[in-house]
């Protein structure tokens, strides 16, 4: 989310429980450069292991074969657009140096005026709050690591580039701000980011992902916005998606890699969460049967009529009021029954070590109303 979107109080019951943040316009800070992509980066943490999505993209019959033989079947080769999205996501995950080891960790959610606003010592239009001991400590940590105040500000409002977030996160680790256990190093890094008010919101992450998947530059997708242009740090490029000359609306059934889902709460008619499509796969009978074996008859009832689409999406997701480890950047899978128009998901909003659960989402994908799916022209 960016600071120009509507209030979260009306974003549906699940979203309101996760992050009923107050989104109000604030003075913009200096514009961030386009998102960079490192094709050599790898993500090793749990956020890279999306079981349902990988399962959905197996070749036809692979699910049944794996069940009989006990041998997994390789996924089909990823498209260039999917490879670019994987590389883009990897850039936001480190690597970081912790106790002499190299680790990766997907970034935590952070939105301007979000639930951990008190942890983010940023003054709109002025920069880091120098009257705050916390703000001075963050500035000192970044100064020792030769990280700019602008990079820190972008992290504090939820709109950093990948290199800015990596640099600020490493500076905090080096300054001894990483909390001790329990939990994995990855979870502790997320906890540190939450405690110090840094991370990335959904719109800033998704616009970069959509640009990467579609091979777009910032100059190719700019639109006027007041006395500046969008995309801009901590703003919502998709707030007026239907009027954006660079976007065309498409159907969820035909969503493809690089398309953007815009979800809206009701009421009022404002656009809420954003997610960029990684893959859209139609589930065959064996896949649905294996899902039902794992999650129960709710899957079979949901799939009646069909066809059923498994739509994998990347986004930065709300972390609840206490910065849950499930928050931040991850890949989710939504399921859509084309004949019944019903939605479901594999709910990954679980603490470390707990399996995902199959759940119906009656309001729409992620249990919010689908405003539209948009594609760059």
C-alpha cells in the first residue's frame, strides 16, 4: 500500500485484523530510482518454498505419478518473465552477514502510517526525526556503514529499492540491533526490521515486480501526479488504474505473469491491496484429488464445476499488529473456480513451522473484493 490509497478500516474482516492501518497523504520524499534486478541472487529461506504453487505447475499427471512412486516431478521450465520475477524477489532478500555466515531473509512489511508507525522516526518532508533517540541511533548505524539518510528514509516509509533495504538492514545488524532468539535468523531479521520501522509496502514492491516481469523502465510507465509523477516512493501507482494510459484491464481467468491484481475493500469504493502475478495454472483432476487428500473434502466441494485456476502472486503482506513472521514479501496461491466465481487460498499467515491451511475467501482473492486485473500495454 502507498500513502495515497483509502482507509483500511473498510478493507474486509481479514485485512482489518491483519493491519487496520491509517493511510493518509503525506509530503513526498525524494523519488527512488527504478528497482534493480540481480539475476544471480538466490533466496534460501522458507518464503521461497511455495508448495501449492510448485505443485500446481507440475506437468499433467505428475501429481498422480508422484503419489504412486514417491518421487517428485520437476517443474516445467520457468518463463523469462518468471525468472525476472524470481530475480527481483531475490534482490530484496539479502544476502546478509550474520555471525560470519551469509543468510537470506525476505523483507518485513512496512507502510507509512502503518501499525508500527511509532517505530519509524520519520518526519514528512524533513527526514529522520533528530529529536528521537531511536532516530539518532538509526542515523548513527547507517552513518557508520556509509548508508545515506535518503536510503533510511525510504525504508522508514516502506518504499526502498532493494539495495537501500539491504544496506540499511545490514547496517542495523552490524550495529548489534539484531535481536537474539528464539526463532530462525530469518525470523529475527524480520523482527528487527519491524522493531525499527523499516521494510516495504505492497504497492512499492508490486510496481517494481511488474516492471521487472514486463521489462519496463520507469520512464516508460510514468504518469502525472500533482506537481510530480508516479511511480513515486510511498505512493500508489494503481490508485487510478482504470484511468492509467499505460494499463489495460483484463480478466482474472486470463491473468499472466506480470499482471497486477488490484483489490478493494467495501465500502467505500477505493482500491486496497496489490499483488503481481507469477503464474496462472489450471488444475487437473489428479492435482485436485491430491489437494483434497491433504486438506480434506473442502477442496472437492470448492472445485465442483470448475475449471479451477491456481494463481500465484507476489506481494508484501501485512504482518498484523505485532509484526508476525508471515508478513512481508512472500508468494501466495489463490484458487479461482471459473464456473462458481468462488475464491480460496492456501493460507500462509502462520508462524514458523506451522503448515499452511486451505481456506475459502468469500469476499474474493485474499478475502477482498477484486477491483480488477491490470496489464501494461
